């Protein structure tokens, strides 16, 4: 007698406007999956970034509940103590934790924030946070040899993907993705599993490396470039790999394709700390001759009200009296200061004096809880058309170069979602439901419900999606 199985194909940064709106007709396997079930845009977390989005997906907890708000987080209220949010920071039950308690076997490969690996009922291969190939990135640990043998040298991630060496980058991406699917194909057929989930970082690395070259609406678009069809060809390749996986599945399997966020044009950067300096909110002891990272030691805290972190979005931290070591904002003035600063960010203009439509979020307003040390404000400059540049020394709040290397794509608040039963796919049944309110928090409840597990026991933020 067969039993219920669930396969989740995670493709980091896969973009719905490309997958669904532009290329679905040339992606026959994904198109048939979508039309055989439920599909649409999947609203991501705020911030819409790999960490914390994937952990929010597999726990149905928001970043505030999880207690981390990006890769780097404040450890305490001092100025320079940071921690990197790896698996040790995830203290809420994941899908596979709950399934293990219910005697279900899971295979988990490459899901962000699964390194260091933790025990489960099943098998695990750690994620891109693994420092290098020498680390123990599998559970059980002796599984590492098998992983490398199957793939002829497994690739965890691509170091240095922000590069002008496009041909090298493209080869690396294809090689990494090919090896990921080799492992998945092998284990789908040879391992015991009820739940199988893997994530490939290839789409993310591809978008950040080739978006400006391939996207016709981007200012850097090159219609005569040899790489102009790079992203389209990669999506076609992914569709073929997914087709190969489908052929291994029996009819009691439900298959999902998900991404943690999407991608969009990145047209420039707002130098957040330059802006704070210009507005008298941040004072440095010595202004650099050339652009450099803002050093906490270079800040005059007696004259500084707040500072910002760079990245795809900005995190703004206030210097509050009694909270930070040398705080100057009185606690009773905190709310007024925050609201005024929020407004000032929202009216930032570009160099032609046009409002860039910046979105500003207050953590207490968007999260159920705010554990850890949350930012005081989260800022999407130009609604993510601009990234946040944390370095100073530009003598301007505008820049069109990324301070961490070449990158023409920002993250978009919507990823992708496809879910269908293999029995419906193989029979050619057309369901074709495309709701407009799918949330990243709905994925974990949906999977648990497929196994007959009451997800409401776990106080999850999302609800089940019914196919």
C-alpha cells in the first residue's frame, strides 16, 4: 500500500514575472504542474531576503518571532556585537522537526539555515552557510562521502558570485545546479522518505549576476550581449530537470515549487549613512577620503542619533539613552523621533527631485513578536529599486555602483508557488487555481495538513492552502 509523500522544490529567488508571465509557455513541465493545481505569486517576509525568508517558510513564524532580521543581527545593545543567523539561531520547530515527532522520515538538502546540521528522523545536507567543503555538512556525518561520490564533488554554493567574470559564473551556476539535481534524483529513488525538500541557490546567483544584461527594462540591458538569453535558457534548463524529477514520483505524491522571494531591477543605491550625516543624525570623527565601510569606532556617539546597515534593504538603529551605551535619544522622545524619521525617509527624492517611493516598516507593526534586537526601522529604498549602501565617503547620497560587488538585481517581495498532486498531473486533470493572497507563512501549514497533522497546535502564522 502506498503512503502520502510530499516533495518541495525550492529555487531561491525564482521570479514570478519571468516564470508565470513571460516564459510559462516554453516551460512545459512547470506549466502542466501549475495548470494541474494551484499556482501564483507567494508573498515573502519583510525583509524579503534568504535569511530569514526560508526559515519563515518552514516554521510559519515571522522574523520577529524567530528573532533574526537578516544574515547579520545585533547580539545585544552594544554597537559592534553581531551574530550571523545560522541554524543555531532557529529555535522554532521546522516542518521536519514536527514530522520527526510524528514518525515521518524527511530528506532535507540545502535549505538555508540548516548549517550546522542538526539531527532529524532522516537525512540532511547543509546549506550555503557551510564555510567550506571540509566542514561536516551532512547528517549523519558519514553521508558526506556518499554525497560527493554521487555528484563527483558536491558544490554547496558559489563563492564570489558578484563578479564581472560572467562566463566563469555561468559555468559555476550550471555545475552547482546540475549536481544538486543529480543528488536529488538519486535520493528520491534510493532513500526512504515521506517528506523531501531541497533548495538550489542557482536562480539567485544567476539573477544577481545577469539581470542587467538580460532584463529589457533595466538601464544596463544589452540586447546585443552574448549573455542576453542567459536567464531564459536557465529557466528552460530548470524545467527539464524538474521534468526528470516528476518521472520518479508515484501518484500519492504532492509536489510544490517555491521560492523565498523574487527579483527585480536594481537601478542604484542610496547611501544611508551619508544621508544620515547630511541630515545631522550621524556624526563621524573623520570623514574618509575614499568610500569605506562605516566603522563603529569612527562614530561620535555623543552627537549621533542613529546609524544604518547596508544591503538589499536598510536597517536603522537608534542610539537610545539607557538602551545603547552612549545613547542620546530620550525614551519619551523615541516614538516622535521614529515617526519623524520614517516620514523623512518616505519623501527621499532622486537626483531629478522625484519621490522614489520609499517604504518604511516599524517592526512592532508587522511582526507578532519582536524577539532578539530588532532594527528600529526597516527601509526599502525606492520600494526596492535602490539598495542600501552602508559605506561612507561618497560625498553624495546617490551611487550607481554596489559596494559589495557587481549586482543589478534586488529582491522582490513576491516569490513563486506551484502545488499539485502527481495523480492530477499524470491524468491531465486541469484545476488551474490562481489565488492572489498566497503567503510564505502558508507553506508549512499546508504541508503538515497534507500529512494529517494539526498545524494549529504550533501557533503558526499562516493557514493551509487547499489543492
